[in-house]
């Protein structure tokens, strides 16, 4: 049974869709280029049109991440990033903006920290939930239990290669949204968003999804608009991280505002 609390992530997505647009979800790695700057950057993009923040915990073996995000992760770890800094950053960000904050993490750090302890500390910091790219619902009972108890969203991934049964599991067990991986492979900005994303979202709708967000490969306002013609949210990561690396907080804030223009009033453009 679903708990009585309302998902702030799902509520934000629904509000954007009701207004005729869709949600822009922005990914940033915590600790890059420094912990303080990553906090400032998250606040800046939230203040420039990003509807939901996805904050990545640096990990030593990021199997899904492309070269831009890998380089940022390496720098964050070299600077001494530790898991406790993630909770500190979430608390600092949520104290400044009301944008829902999801943490993206591989599952091993959660296991090492303790699943219940992690859920409690994330909730205490004001976090909305977790995106877990390498955890499937079949293996997630401890997280399902902890997230129910702590009132946290849980976002599972769906890929074009997923069976219909797996898609139903992802839809049933996710809360907030289902993360639809638009291309087979690692993250990184691409010139064309794979047409497989549209087919995948159609399959997710058939499986019962009302909140399907597409990530991996989105980097321009036009691509944001294209994705939101059929999906509920567009997730941008590598393009934001590259802007931060090349031009600092001001540059990534400008890019966020540009991307947000592609997420508004989609109905008027189609």
C-alpha cells in the first residue's frame, strides 16, 4: 500500500504537465568542483528553471557515467568527498530552495552505510528520495521497506531492452517517476535523442506509468522540448556538468535557463 504522504517529485511533475509543459530535471555531481561550489550550483540551477534536482554521489566505479561526469567524479573523490558530505549538501540546498532533491547513487555505498540509516539521514536532510541505477526491484526489498518507513521516493530505471515484465515492476515499485534510459549505453550529451526513448515511454504508459522521465543524451532546449512532447520529464546531466567545468556557476545557470525554455508550454508548440 502507498503511504499517506505526497511525493513532492510527482507533485512537481504533475504541476508542470498541468501547466502545459513538462519537468526539467537537472543532474549535478556533488563535490564538483568543490563541495561548496556544487551546493551553489544546485541552488543556481533551481533558481533558473530546473524543477527537480538529481544530485549524484561520487563513486569509484561509475558504470553508467560518460567521460564528462566521470572526470567530475574523479575530481570530487580526489578532493576528499565522503558520503557524509552528501547529506550535508542536501541539507544546505534544501534550506535555500524548495526544489525537490533526489540523490542518485549506486547501491553499494547505501549497503555499506546501512539502508535504514541512509534513509533516515537522507530524510532528515530534506531529500526527496533516491535514484538507484544498478538496483532492480527484485533485489530492492530492504530499500522498499526503508523508503516506505522514511517517506522517500524511489526511482528505478527502465531501458529499451527491458522486458514487459520488468517495465511493470519498475512502474509498480517506483515512486516519483520511472527513469527511462533513452539510449543503450553510458551517459553523455548526444546530437540526437534516440528514437528508442519514444517507444520505451509508450511501453511504460502501457505498463501503467503516469510519470515517465527520459534521461541520457539530452543537452539542448530543442531536445528537451522534443522529449516532453511524449514524456513527463527531461533529465539533463552531462551538458550541465560540462558548462560548470568550462564556465563555472554563472555558465551552468545560463544553460539551465535556456533548457527550461524548452520545458514550458509544450502544447503551444505542437
